[in-house]
C-alpha cells in the first residue's frame, strides 16, 4: 500500500493517518494497523486476473479460499458461477490464498455485459468500503486488468465508471497477457536483421513502446 511520511510524524495512507514514533520503520507500523491489504480486482473475462493473483501471492498450486459476506467459508467454485442475485453478495465475498493471507481480494465481474446494475453494484461497494472501520476493512486499491492481446477499447460502462471517479481509492492499470506480444516483437526484430541476442534484449522494450503507442492512439 502506498503511504508517505508527513512533517508532523505521521504516515498518510489513502484513507487515514497513522502516528509513527521517530526512528520506527513506517512500513512496519502500517502493516500493524493494516494486517491485510484489500484489493478490488476488475477486468473482463479472460483478462488474466487469476494469473495476477497467483503471482502476487506466490501461489504454486492456485488454491484459494472464499468467504461470503457473513464470514462463512464457501465452495471456491461458487464464486465462478453466475449469481442469481444482483451481484452485491458476490463482490463482497473475500478471496484469500493460503500462500499469502495478507492479501484480500474482491472480484468484480460482468461489467462488459453492459449492465447498469453491475455499475451501481461497483459504486455501492466502493462507497461502503471507503466508510468502513478499522483501516484494514477499507478498500485500499483497485487493480484494473487490461489484456494486451486485444485492441478492444474500454466499453461505455467502463468509461462511465472511471469518469465518475473512485473517491480516495487509487486505481492501478495492470496490463496482462504480454507473452504473445513479446513473441511477435521478437519475430519482427529478427526479421529486421537483428541478432538473436540483440532481439532478446530489445523484445520487451519494443513491446512497451508499441503498447504505449496504441494507448495514445485510443
């Protein structure tokens, strides 16, 4: 979680201030007050969200645990099933990985379907979590997963969501599915006459430049 130390001896997080005595490590103090880092994960289906969660929690087997809004452990497969309700109960469910339980994830699904109800569910969830206490119960960040294997722009509902803002909750764009682009960039560099070693060295920077150019074009 991003924080910064102020001149009055406090550390300011996105939602609060934590007093830190001189000489103490700000990161250690923040971890004490925020034992779990709460993340809302957004993105379309097949956007690589699961892969990101496994990487961040260093999960080797992909096993995760799900608790419903009442704190009851439920079948992990149930969170992947369509909800018969409006969706609020599912976004409130907590996903954790035994490999690193300091992360608590909430999954947002279905925005690409163009449902106004889904948009309202997201807004309501963020609003409620901003107001929660203690600090560990608040929403700390939103990860928005954007797959790079498609040129499809953000849909209307996605644009509307970001235009309305997310309060004090920071949004981080996470570009996923970069592997195919790396392979294509490597082939193009080799076709252009670059040596094997040089192509390997330049393939990732070439991908980044191409992706940046595409985003600017949008």
